[in-house]
């Protein structure tokens, strides 16, 4: 059993988990037609960092890299729980909306048409939920699990080094 829970296996699980959540978010966006809000986009960056850190830590296993992976997981988890609170109306979210597309070189009429055609994605609306939890809340829950994996990996790497 200990062979299955080596620091490298834990790092691989945590990195694969972040990659799976990123791919799921892109699938909801590009296949499911659910445009992400600003907070959804913010939650993706720490997952991307965790995937990169996992790749690096699998090649060069160091406790501090696993610590950074845990920090990335906790960051996206914190953002996920914050976003879930915004969705529930427990606290206010960002006052700005998110948009996409390049505006350089557009005429005022083309810019206005692009603005009018862009979907308004609000951070305080729940576009999808499962078992009573939104995607943001599920991200928070999953990220706590990933952080635990990263921390166990860091502990294992420290034990091997010491």
C-alpha cells in the first residue's frame, strides 16, 4: 500500500485532479456553451499552476515544490468558496463583468455590436449544480483534497531527505 502512496504518486494525483478540473471547466465552456464569469476564470489559474508544479515536481521532487502545489490548491479552493458565497448572496462579488475579444482596430459600430452580442456572465448566478453544490463550491471541496495530497507529498519528501 505504501508504494501506491509515494510522494510522486500523491503529486501525480493532485496534478491530475487539477488538470481534470481544468479540462472539465473548458468542456463546460466550449462544449456546453457555459461562458465563465470573472471568478470562474480566476479559479483556473491556480489549477494551471498546480499542473505545471506537478510536472516539475515529478521530475525534480522537492518538498518546497509540493508546498507550492498545496498553496496553488488552497488558492483555487479559497476562490471557489468565495465564489460560492457570492452565488449564495452571503457577500458581494466583483462589481465588474467579464468580457472577451480583441477591440483593437474595430470601428465604433463593430465594437458596439460586439458588446451587445457578448453574453453577460454574472458571478452571483449558479449556472450548474450537483447535489446542492455549484461548480465553484465543488472546486473548493476538490481543491481541499488536492491540497491534502500535496501536503502529504511534501511530508513524504521531507522524510526522505531528512
